[in-house]
């Protein structure tokens, strides 16, 4: 981020083929003032906490410091050493990465299929599909979690009823959340169900921008369906495709509410923690702020690592644009 | 939702298209079912829900709206009020701030514009879950723990980046030439903007407002961390209903609560989604 802050703008004259306009001639403070409220809020709500978080990750900061009976003490990299040598951390990181990549991949695949499907359907099925996707997308998180929890309820859930009806007698009264594997299966189903509509609608909107004339011209020149898809459709939707994928990875790595809810509903916390809930457990429940901050930094680094390639290409684009 | 490709459609053989339509309806069923099940469940009686055979329809014998009576109590209205105040404050300020920022970056040539855009994008990648510890400590240090002001500031910072990102696309989508023409005709810059450009931006503002509203309305992490358990927003109120220990969960009442939280939001969303998706796209493509 520091790099981004200091990146100078490209000289205006080089890339602007048009003659300079009225609005570009004078430099006045007004446009910068327009940025102040937004930047101020971001600095207050995100910037300052971020700095504090970094500072705290180098301090001994627990309950005693919180109540003022002891001063926060600088302990250098001790928190990091604690975190990095703890096997629990690595188990949580591995679990989070695996879950994030699996959920994001599945979401992107299904979302792309739905978006392409919407372009091919007759009107009535298309509207039915769009309305149900919208309903799922707009459902408040907790409302959806509540329903899914009930659908997978061991005694009254319809999933178990359905499986028993199909002949899987062993599923009668099966408790999905008690076993970590089925816990994450349920969590995965919920996360994918919630995320697919966003991907589908974004890609659908992007697909409407594919130039019709180019497709027709390519068709006249004898391009096959696959070729048209690969050389015309994919490049057109690429910007949207890559940002949606990026957001999906970021969102799936920071899952908190879904996992927390399922844990409350009957999961084994120690075996189902992902980064978000692990942080919560360390920081809020156990008041180990220093250690929790170090884990938070680790999470931030992971996120930046996963998205580094995209951010770099974006930086390059902004510099030349 | 209106643009289609007639060419691509007609070419597909009839049988292939029927198969696609069937697949689409299957997918639609999977995605709609939980929402249907929520509304359906809210009308069932407790005993009917506990019978081994599922109750498929929200009307007929054994159904009633009693669960709604059980669920709407003082705590529901308290939560509703808290959520509404925080959400409206955050969205109101968020729209104004984001609008000004979007204006600055797409209507003026300012230094560091590219950097600002990248910062906006990177900020969106910082997981809120990585910051809530220090946000919690910051607010409690300033005496803002468990206050409307504290939660509002955090929500504002949460929705701003994406709102700026979307609005920038909308502002860039209205050609500046229109404004300049009006200015040539003797309008002041201010007046040109508000009579020509602003009306064209209204739909974009509405879409961004609704998106911000949904984000705040559904937010649960920060509301858990910086608010006292006695002071719950709507999502936490709903969550509280299923974590009551030692007591069998009153599923019809829970589903009635979920329906009350969800249905207005779904309706609002349906009204504006088309603009939102296109805003997302223009944000991603336009400078």
C-alpha cells in the first residue's frame, strides 16, 4: 500500500490525445478537498486501527494491559514467534487456505455456468432462474444461516429426511456439524450458495458487453463456437472475471460469520476454526490482544500474497492509463 | 436483463435448448428452496414441524401466523430501531462522501488519482476480521464502545471503498461534454452539474445506496464485537434466537423472524439489482 501511495500519476499530456479542456487547465485545491471526507473516514475507521494493530502485534498486550494494571511492553517478535511455532496456527492456516480455494473455485465455476446459461435460455426459465438467484443473494446472512442450519438439523432437518427416504437409513438423526468434515461440507454448501449469484450476475452483465458485430464477423469468417468464445468472449469479460475471482478469494479467506454461526449451532470449535474465528477466539474470548494481532498480520499477509499478482498488474495499468 | 443474442439462440437445436431450460429450472429450485423453506416454516405449527413427514405447503391444516405474534416483541423493535438508525446514518454519509470522492477522481485531473484508485481497491482486500481487535480497542479507548456513533464510523469505513468504486463508474458514464455545453451556454459550473449531470446519476446513487444498506443491515462481525450483548442489531437479534441453550428451538418463530428480516430486503434488492450489476461492470472497466 505504501508503494501505491507514492506512485506518481503519469504525465497528463502523454496519454491524452484530445486537446486540453477547460476543466484541466487550472489546478485548484477544490478537487482535493472533495477527497477529504472519504479519506478522513478511511483513515479513522481502517487506517488508524491498522497501524494500532501492527504496533500491538509487537507488544505484550493481554487483560492486565487492557485494565491498565500493567503497561504494554515491547517484546519485539515474540508474539510472532509464538504464533509461528504453534502447530494450531498452521492447522488453521492450512484449513483456511484449503477451504477458501475449494469454495472460491466451485463458486467461480458454478457462477460462470449460470451466467452463460442465462444468455442461452428462453425468457420464462431465465426469469425464474434470475429471480431465485436474486432471492438467495439478497437474503440477509443470518436469515440464510438460520434456514440452512434448520435444513441440516439432525432431527427435524429435511436433508436427513430426504436421505433416509432415498434409503440411507444411517442418516437418520445424523449430526452434520459434530464431524469436522461434514461441518465444512455444510459450510461449503452455504458459502457457495450465497456467493454464486454475485458471480453470475456480474459475469452476465459483462457478457452483455460482448460486441455482437465482432461475433457475427468471426462467424462469417468461419470461426467455430469454441474459437469465438475463447478469442472474443473471454477477452471482453476478462476484467470483470478477474476482479470477481479476486474478491471471491478475499471474501472466502476471511469467512467469519458463517463459521461462527455453525460453531454456535454445534460444531467443535477447536477442530473447525478458520482464521477469522481463530482470531476472535484469541482476541475477544481470551483477551490475548498481542498474539491475536500477530495472527491478524499473518492473515493480512496471506491475503496480500494471494492477490499480489492482480494488484501489481492493476498498478501497472493505472500508471499507463 | 434485456440484451439477448437472437443469433446465438436460434442456432441452438431444439432438444439442446430444452435440456438447458430444464437444467436452469433445477438450479433455480436449488437456489430458491431455502428461501421458500424459510417462509413456509414460519407458517407451520410446532407440532407439525416435528412430525416425521415434512410439511410442504404454507397453508391448509395446521398452519397459522401465530409464530409472528410470538416473535414480534419489544426486543424486536429495539433491534429494528438500532439497525435502522446505524444503517441510515452510515449510508447517508457514505453516499455523500463517496459521491464527492468519485467526482474528484473522474471529473478532475488530480495528482495521485491512480494511486487513490489502487488504494481504494487494496483497502477492500483488508479483511475486516483482521482489524476488529484494534477497532474494538480504539472505540473502547474513546468511550465509543457500544454507541451508535462508534458502530456508524466503522460501517462508514466498511462501505466507502466499494461505493466509491461503483460511483466512479457511474460518474464516468455521464459524458462531461453535456456539462461543458451548458457552461458554454452561460451556466455556472455548479448549476451545469446539478441540472445536467446529477439527474443522470440518480439511479447510480440509488443503486449504491441500496448496496450499502444491505451491507450494513446484514453486518454481524463488528456488531458482535463493538456492541454490548444487550444492544443488538437485527442480525444479532435473529442469531440470538437459535443459540438459546437448554431449550428446544422454536423453529416456526425463528423462521418468522428470519422472514421479517429478509423479505423487505429481498424486495428492495429486486428493484435495483439490474443497475447494481451494470455499475459493478462499469466500475471495473472504466477509468
